[in-house]
C-alpha cells in the first residue's frame, strides 16, 4: 500500500439501513406503553462480542422498555457455566409461561446455543409470545450447511422467530434461505458501539502502538499476525509495539511469539476489562484483526470509535464497515506476507495512518449505541 489519503469528496460508507426499519426517537417510544422484554443471553461482562452487545443493550435499551434479563452464559469453570446454562434456561421458560412478556429477545450463536434458544422459542410460541432471535455466530452458516439434512430440518423447525436479527444487510438473504424465515422478517442490525468522549493523543516518540483484541486462535488470525511481525524489516520492527490481549490459546500464542523471535515486538496479555481496553485504545494507532471468519466484530467498531485505524480481512460484515484506503486497510485472509506489507506501509506513513483513523471515527458514529437502541425498540414493536 502506498501513502494513504482520504478521498475528496469522501466515499460513502455503508451504514445501517434506516429505510426498512426507521429509528424511533426515545421520547416517542417512551410516550407509548413500554413493552416488557425478556432478554436471554450472556452476562453483560462475558468475554466476547455478544457480551459487549448485551452490555450496550442493558445500558441503553432500558430507557425504551422494561427489561427482564435472564443469563444463560457466563465465563468461568465448566461446572459453573453448565449450571448457569441449565438454571437460566429453566428460569427463562418459567418467565415466559408465568409473566407472559411482550416479546422475548434471545442472543444466539451456533451449536448448543441454537438448541437452547430454539426450545425456549418453542415455549414462547405455545404461549403466544413473540420471539426475536439475534444471531451473532460468525460461523453459523458453515455450521448449518455441514449438518445432515434431518438436523437442518430440526434447526429450521426450532428457529421460527417473529423477527430474525442479523448483523449486516448482505446476510439477510442467506439466513432467510437457510432457515425459511420470510425475507421481510429478517432485519439487519449491525452491532453497536458506546461512543468514547476522548480520542487518542498524538504520540511523539516515533513508536506505533498496534492492538489485537479477541479470542486467541487460528480463526482470529493471531498466528498470521505473529508471522507477519517476523517478516517486518528491522527498522519497522523497532517502531512497532503490538499488544495482543485475549483469552483462548494464550499459551499457544506466547509459544508462537517466542518461536518467531518477535518477543521484542509482541506483548501477549490475557483478557482485559473495559477500563484496561479503553486505556489501550486511547493510546493506539492501529488495530489488527486478520480473521478468517467474523460477524461484525465489536472490537473493530470500538477501535474505530476511538479513532484507531483498522487493518482487517474482508470477512463477515467487515466490507460494509471498513473500506480499503478510506477508513482502514484490507488484506487477504491467511496471507502473512500481505499483512506484513500493509503493516510496513502503515508504519512509515504517519499522516496517512492518522487520516484513516480520523475517518474511521467519523464513520463509526453511525453505529453509536443510542441510535442502535432506538432501532432495536422498533424491532420489538414490529414483532
């Protein structure tokens, strides 16, 4: 990549579709009868993107509806997670039957999550309670396509929501076709971001702080990133400091860093809480996530909101958010050599990197949490 400039006039960036489901101002919703919404999903402090979405939902949608949150997933030891899953599922079923909420909103990923939420959806349908299924699974379609035909039929039978929420406009058709949900009942609602009041300060020591935040493993591309760091020219390695923080294969990533001889470049940390994450984002200039599969990663949205230039792969809904040379950089999946070249280009072009970050922050504002919560309220009303 050569020097990066923001085009004039700016290229429009795909934003949440407001035409099919127009946002309703919070005051207008509040003036009507507040719906009682049973929300079933992870704890708001759970690791990963769904936990971040749940955090935003609880913080911002509570002004628009009476929320009753039932937790069916938490982090921690296997025994504690299984107890939370079992107790939460039974509690949610009881709330549906006894309390008869206006609508049930359930977060779904894939595999066992589909079975649990599908059974709760069946309970809700028998009670005449509308169901909104919020699909987050980055590999759901591949998982579904790999099931035997009878199992696919079972999934279709279980997942029969009044509204199916997906993370991008391009996913509406594939999910409608796979699951047999009418196309006009499939709603595109990209993930939200809480808007930071501060932006990254100017770094004057010549170093560049890059971040990788997420679950360590091959799907997120962390090993490709370590490989790319090893390919950097010595002068660029001296400029770069990469902090990789997450859960999952922490020891495996540390071993890969040592084996590649990039201990001087890459610092491996475990999962950060929100305050620690935000502190790093305020100081970072690059966010790198070379995944092989994604939905719409919250980490990328959060980085862009802080004015951090993203370096990502064209997977999931990311092509609708990040445009190469406009508000970030795109590299092919599974190509450490190309990733290294893009890193080097961004490391040497301070002005271009800063321009990408500024445009990223401007474009991320379309995903700010209050607007997202208002659109979610219209989905509940439609259901």
